[in-house]
């Protein structure tokens, strides 16, 4: 019966796009017109088709949703953290979609003061995000950001925590957070360009004044850079950061003198990246200076910060990537990555101790929390693996004692860690490099050519997908699926060079690595093409588009979530959010060599008349990162040009953006939809 359901067909309106003497014809460029009723009609038609084609899975989707929801502890609560005399916590009440943010003064037995009940604030809104809660040094005021559209354009508001009054001033089009000076009346915040959404200006606002009088203290005029502002953990300095893919620059200001001018820490230089932390009269600098590819730690007096004065603290090591630094009164804590695995290193400032926290599993994830307290022996960190639920652990750095403050509860009465197996294997890439694959599956799942397997990856911006636990994923594992993560180039899984070898004119390594991982899993009989599925989102959706064009025959089904697939056209349009800041990741196609290379892999530009896997594509109408029209155009072109008997489905959430639904239960419905697509594929083999 599904064969008789009418497929949507987008009208072709040819538009010629010319550059470098090359001409491309885009028949679906008109779908860029967000306000065009014809565009909305087409998206609704695709949603109608999706609904009709998946109607037979409605019960499965409902079952999956209820199953995943049943594993969640609905009346959950975060581990409280202490800051400036208060314990702060976030909790959920049973049946509620959104959190409640509160605090207790002095100790955990004190009366709870509710700061924000997001459930009440979100009433009447299809989407609601509250972020960036920042409390003034005297604990009397809180600034926070609200987004009701899901386009990541936040309005800043201020709440009087003594009277519970929301003050009149409202600052529009910000990144959603602000930083307090030490006078309790001055905040610094970041504004976005209204068209491109680039974070480009820092303003100073005095509480109680008209926002039209706010002072612009910095304008980042280089369109390839963004900017942000924060306060050092020492509370001594306000810091403005400017960043691009390959370069950073910081300015600092005494937090006691917010109306003074900022001082440049070290002027920006191409290929010089650095980040700064302050401690005891010195700045500590995590940097790639002196060709330190995997970064090293240096320091400098806060009175003379230019790079010629920087001295080594932790030298560069080629086999160890330093990912982050945390500074305490008596300890320096480093987050490192060696051979793909996270390490936490603790060093006493007096040099008497230097050791690593012990982790025993083959694949896992570990990371340090923000730890706002400076004078403390406690280090709070998180740990989980593909078989071990997340834990929050307090570690006494002096005595080496640890206390598990919270372990994620998996409800439903079925989950037992011992029932699942995880492992890490290595595939050989087309150029001989070894690529890690992390896998997890139920111990009763027999690995063979008949085993369904979902291979996931991202592979861009140096972002490393962690080998972490997922309660939702259990719904696939318990139904016989293997879940695998391909740690392909473009991430920093094997260090900074692993990232450098998967971007710009090396981007195709990301795609060929993923294909090599898929072929290896088939060769080792973890699965076969008949049962192999792929999934990626955003830049990982670009990966999905590329592998469909390159090797469609090795996958039975693919999920591309908010996929970045029209790379050439997007990177040539500087009005699209985020474009100019991406040139050092993808290349600038205004330069002919980058244009030709990007065009050679851009999924939209390389659609061919051939059979592709079953395909589910998802997007959001208000997406600010990958505009809805990229996946919409791609699906329209695939329908027109591929000799396809398999399903091509597009689902557009007409009320949200890049991150999907804002409520914790609504987001589960999106996962259920994706899992039902995969399980349905298996049922029809």
C-alpha cells in the first residue's frame, strides 16, 4: 500500500550560480525563501509524506518512547556544587519537561530558594530554553538568557533574588550569558550580528540603566572571528576572548575597575592559539606556541603578558594532547588524551605529587567539572563508559580518597551492566592509518553477517565523540543491534594532527575513514551491508551525504540529522549564520583551489543517478546552524535524480532549530522516530 502513497515533488526553478568560470544549476535554490508560502507548503507536504510512510510504525514509536521514558528518574536532582557561600542544584519533578534551578545558603539542610522554575516560564511556548544563569558576587541578583524560538538568539534578563522581581531591562540578540564585575552592578555581555548570528560585540551594562545607553567596549571586526567574555576563576579579571579556527586573542581588565580599558594579552597571530587562566599573580597559558601541535602549558606574570615572556610549565609531548586545565590553590589539574583515551593528571604546585587517576575499562569517558571553588582539596569529575552509567565523583587530591556523589539511575528494572559488552577495535584507512572503532552490544547478541549494526560519527572541528553511556541506546541494544562509533579524522581522538588531517584540503580523509570502518566491520563479520546503518548530524550529516554518494551500496539505511550538505553554496554566502568563521575549517570557496575541492565532495553537488540506501533526513525550520533549506533541497534533488526504490524521508520540525525539542520528554520522541526507522528497515529485510 505504501507504494501508492504520492511522493512530494518540488518545483524546479533553475538558478545559475557562477564563480571561477564554473557554472552550477541549482533547481531548488528557491527553497531558501523562508517566508515564501510555497516553501512552507512543500515542507508540510514532505511532513505529510513522512507521516503516511511511517504510520505503520506509530505503535513502535510509542513503545520506544514509553520504554526510554521509563528508564529516566523523573524526580531527578543534580549533585549540588558550592559557590560563594551557596550550594546550587538543578532538579526535575515527576512529569515535568523542564528543570527547577535552586540554591541553599551555607549547607544542604538550609531552606531551598527557587531561582527559576523553567516549567512555569515555558508554559505556552513550543520551545523554551533558559541558560547562562550567573549570580552577582553579593548573591543578590541573577542574570539569565531566554530563547523562545530555538534560533540561539537569547534575550538577557535580570532577576532580584531577594524580591523575586524580574527587572525591566531586556537585552535582545545576545549569546545568552553575561559576566559580573566585582561591583555587583556592572555586567559584560556578547551581542550577535542580527543576520549572520556571529558573536561580534561586547557591551557593558549598568543594572537599572536604559539598555540603549549600554557601552560598546569591543567590536570584533574580523568576520572570521567570534568573541566572548568571562571572569577568571581567581575573580580578579574580566577577560574578552576572540577566536577563529586557527587563532585566538585575549584582553583583560581588573574586575574591580569595570569602566577602565581592556589590555591586550598577546596580539593575535595566524596559527597561534592560546587560552588563559589566572592564579597567584600569574597567567597560565594553554597554547600551541613553538609548534606545540598537541599544546603545552606555559605561564607569565600578569604584569607583562606578551608571548616573549611566556615560560614552559608542562612541555609539549607529541603523543599527549592537553585538552584542558583546572587551577586550584594547591593543585594543577590537566585533562589529557593519549591513544584516544581521556586521562586526568593531578600535580601539586610544590612539586611533591604528580599522578593520574586510575581508569580500568577499555573504552570510557572522563572529564573534570567546572569546580568553581578555588581553595579546596576536592576535585569533582565525571566518569562513564558505553556500559557504565554516568557517575559524579568527588576526589580528595591530598588523601586520594574518592566518593561517588551520584550514579545515574537506569530505571525500568531490566538494566544490568554485566549484560553488555564494549570493546575497541582498529580499522585500516585507505592510506594505512589506523582508525579506532568503539562498540557496545548485548552479551546475548551473536555477532555475524546477520547482526544489525549502527555506525555513528561526526568528524569535524576537532570534536571527539566520547565513548559514553546512553539510556536511550539500550532500546537498540536490547533488540539485537550493535552500536559503534568511528573515531575518524577531523576529530582529535588521536591528537591535534588527527584533526588537521581531516579538514580543509584533507577533508576527504573523514569520509574515506568512515567507509574503511564500515568495510572493516563487514570483513570481521560484525555485520553485512544488508544490516549496516549509518548516522550523523550537522557536520556528521555532511559525512552521511558524502558516503551516500561515494559508497551507497555498503549501507542499508542512513539517518542524516540537520545535515550540512550544500557546502559550496553555503560557504559562498556570507549572510548565512556562521559562514565566515568556517573558512579555516572547510576552506574559502572564493579561492579557486578550495572551490574545486569542496565541490568535489559537497553532497548536494554530487548527487548521481544511482540506488542509495533508505534515508531519513531531519531538520528544524528555525535552525541557525544548518539552515532548513539545505536538507530540503538535498532531498528534492535525491528524489529527482536517483534511480531509487528505497525510502527517502524528510521530517521538518516546524517549531524548533538545530538542537531539536527543548523538553526532556519531547526530545525522546525524536529519538524514538529515528530508532523506529532503523528497526523498520530490519523488519522488512
